[in-house]
């Protein structure tokens, strides 16, 4: 039922997931690239860049142990029309960086590879590998961009994955606390401004914020998934249970505001994310949105670029006024909040079983009384 291998039933000890073959992976890439009208139209009018997550990589939740990663890397770069002499084809991993815009209005997009070098889950080992860490630091040190959009296939800020244990967990940087601390340290040491994270993997949309990693707020805009969303993937009653999970699980990093179309500020249907930058505004405004398939915003946050500057929390703009801080990590939550899903489940199960037993007892008592009355009447 859980883990990499089935633990019960006739298929015990058989893996729940297995690697996709290069032939099948290429077939699926070609079907999307040449056979999906919407994607074909998109390729004609915009530059497409990207990194991968586990299912593009070739195996669910896989890291550096996956043996087919080199073949998968070349197939993904073929799909993205990467040049034959591209550095991405020569290096180990698909990380890359792109800079857009004129001087003074530059946006740098840094795409990380959280698969190729990653140690096993919960090992608190490396996420990026030393070569990629050095590259990442170099890209930040040599950047003249005003905004840095850092793409991570798994969530950086959100601590939702830690709240769902022991029933299930989702991959996140929270499973590698030392690496996440190193990530913030690199951003601080390089004095990088205007950082926004984008992430996916979890099959729902969410906007998260962390105020104690840098000296300014760090946002993580999660858009997931465009083709497979959590509330559409599972049938009733599992879809209801997943929606209720948004209510039950505490999320200290999630952004709650009036722009949420759901009370939980989680969107579990197909979605995509957008950034709209108003360079003419004073201060410059970044409008971050998670949108439904019709393009309508379902989650959003308006961010001033002036707030994404080193030292913001100690600046005159903040001094003397109350600023709500999002700082509670999953490791800092008390046990009764961390395991609230398990407590709720066990409590609900106990009440349900108790109620059922009570009903059975009442039914048995009534049947017994009827039998006694019937026997008494016959004797009379």
C-alpha cells in the first residue's frame, strides 16, 4: 500500500513503480511535441525552456540511483530543441540559466536539476551535487538581473509534505533540511535580490512564503499540474478526502488572501502559473497568479520588487509597523499539529466504528425484544 514496494496482498514485494523505457519516453515526447495542437501552437510563438521532474526523468521519486538518467537527459533535450553542441548535453544534469530583458529590467531564470545528483529521500544528503552547487553560486554572483526566478521541480518553501505523515509524503526540500539551509545561505552570501521560486510535482496549485530564510520574504509559486490534478485524478470519495485535507493540515507557509477562490487557498484542478511584471509602476510590481484552464486567476499575490531586496525586514519601510511573518518550519511544529492528519483519521475511524457498534447493539436489542414479545404472546 505504501513505499517503493507493495507490502500486502498477492503482489507483495513487487515494485509499485518501474522505469519507463527510452522508446516509450521518446514516443510520449513526440506525441506532445507534434500531436498536441495547443502545444504545437505554443512552440510557434514562444521560446520554451524547462527542467524535469521524476516522470520526465524516468522513474517515480527517483534520484541519482536511476540508471537510465543519461538516456533520459538526451531525450528531454531533444524535446526542448537544445542545440547539438549545447553545454546541457555535455554536463551531468539538465540545469540551465537564461536572462531576458534590457539593462535595468532583466529577469534571470535559473532552472535547477533536483533529480540527477539527489541522494535518497530522508537521507539529508545532497540535492544538487557539488558541481551544480558551484554552478548555481556562479550564476548568482555574475548576475545583473533585477528579478531571479529559480525553478525547482519540487516545492522549496511549502511544508505541506511534512504534515501528511505517516500516511503519505510528497517530495520537497523540507526532506533535505541541510540542503534547504544551504540554498538560503547561498542566496544571502551572494546578496541576491528579487528571488521568486517556481515549483510543481504535487498536482495542486499553492502560493507559499517564508520570511526567515533571507532578510526579505521568499515566495514559492507552485503550479501543478496542467495535465493531471489531484482533485481530478482520484474518484469519489478520495477526491473529497483530499479536498478536506486542505482544511485539516496546518500550513504555516501558505499565503491566504482575498484573491483565493477556495477557502483553503489550494487549487486542486488543472492549472498553470504566470508572472506579470509592471516595470513602469513605482515601485515595480510583480503579479503572480495560478490560473485555471480558462486563464482565470484562482490564486494570486501582488509583490513589490522593493520588498524583495536584502535587508528589507530591517528597512525604514518595515520599521515601526507590524508585519506578519511566515517563519514556522515543519520541524518546529508541536507533535499534535504535525500529526493532525493521523489524529483526525484515527479519531474519525474510532467514532465511526463506535457508532456502528452502537447501532448494531441497538438493532440486536430491538430484535431481542421483538422475539421475547412474540414468544410471550404465543405462550398466552
